[in-house]
């Protein structure tokens, strides 16, 4: 028996109203099924078109955060904190005073260094004067040598005729020898004096230069008792308090330069195949929502993943290895005007969308 015969028998067995209702339900189910398939096909076609036309040209992540190059404020000299004219969250400008240390020790050291410099200058001037004195002595000794030589020659001529005694000739000879020896001694003394001052002057003498450098170091230490802001930004993590004795390198506070913030977007490694520097980025901050849009540029990719630089790096050479998709930080520079219009804070969450094609 055929299916048509079975349907005919079923129709014959049912009242006409029930048969019509059954056929209507079948037609409805068929139309719903066809409609569902058409919707699925349309959705698939739409998604495929979107992916090839739009989605494949972008990579996006919400694992992105605002960061900045923090300025750590530390003293360069040891001392006692006298004044802290700033507070946490306060905006400071470059060059503004942050902390003042006690100047008493530095001022005493400066007075001592200036006295040492003056003493060194006097010693060097005295050495130059000694050189001139020895040169004058050499001229006098040369005159003595000339005089005694003439006297010796005259007596030697007179001695041939017997007009001069032997004692007078011996005395003249000794006088000439003494004058010559005195001249040699003066020349040796000049050489010794020149070793200390030759090739320089009072201003550039090594001893004076060393004393001046020591004075300048004390002046620098005195200037460093006033700690100023190296960059403009907002004060954070302030720990300095008046009366506190601080050592060199102690952490006093941090300055967050909010005008120079950037974003680190942590993309999955599979998303980075076509990412490179210079690409345009669109960003949204959770604090402002979708209404505020930031624009940026990819500056570079991190040198390693967070797992590689963690305190305890993953040991992937173990027997119980499980693959975990890694993320690599991508540094994104923000438009300064947009940041000034809608300021950001370090650590805020962002959504970053990189345009892969120019």
C-alpha cells in the first residue's frame, strides 16, 4: 500500500475538520522550519560578510589599562625634613618645591669649603711669588759669578808678574767657585718651584681646582636640600613628614604625569599576527563609557609576556604541562588633546580596538 493510500485512509478515518487542522499544522511547521533555515542562512551570510568586510580588519580587547612613567621623588642628600608644602592628589608644576630639608649642616660645610678654597689660592699665589723670588736670586748669583770671574782673571794675570800673592789668588778662586755653586743651587731651587706651578696659573692650578670642586659640591648639596618637582603631575603615595630624617634614595612620594599617560593593551598572542607599530587605535574608557572616544597609535609590542616577567616564571618543561594562551602588552600612545579634554588616571580600564589595515 502506498503513502497516498495511507493518507487517504487516515483522512477517511478522521472527520473533515480534524484533517484540515492536521494539514494546517503541518504546513505551519514546514513554513517555520523554512523560515528558521532562512534566518540561519541570513545570519551566517551577514556574519561572514561582516567578518570579511569589517571584523578581519580589527582586533579588540578590553584587557587594557592606563599607565604612566611614574616619577619617584627621592633625596640626593641626607637630612631632616623641615617642610612638605604639598599633599596627596595635589597637582604640581615642574620646578615647584616639594620638600625642604634642614640646611644647617650644608651651610657649615659651605663655609668650611670656601675657607679651604681661599687658603689654596693663597698657597698657590705664594708659590708663584716664590718662583719670581728664586728667579731674582738667580740673576743676583749670575752677577756674582761674573764679578768673581773677572776678579779671578785679573789676579791670575797679576800673579804671573808676582804682583799678587798666592793667598789672594786662592781667595779669588774660592769666591768664584762659591758664586758658581750658589748659582747652580738657585737654578735647582727654581726647577723645584716650577714643578708646583709650571704650565698653569692661580685660577687653574690643580690644588685650587680641587678646592673649588669641593666648594661646588657643597653648594650642590645645599641646593639639593630643596627638592623640586622634576615633572608636572599629581602627587601620589606621599610619605614625607616634617621632622623625619631621610637617607639618600629614600622614597618620599611619586609624581604621576597625567598629561603623558599611555595604554598597555594585553592582546592574545593569536591576535598579534598583523599588529605592528604605527597602526591606528580607537579606545574607550570605562570611566566615561562609549560616549567618549580616544584615538591613539601603536608604539610597540612588549618584549615578553606577563608570565615570562613574573616573580615566579612558569616552568613549562614539567610533565604536567597545560597550554595557556598568553597575552602580550601592546603600548598605545594617546592623543594629548583628547586626554586633556577627558583626563585619565593610572590603572583605569580601557577597551582598545586596533585597525590592522592602513
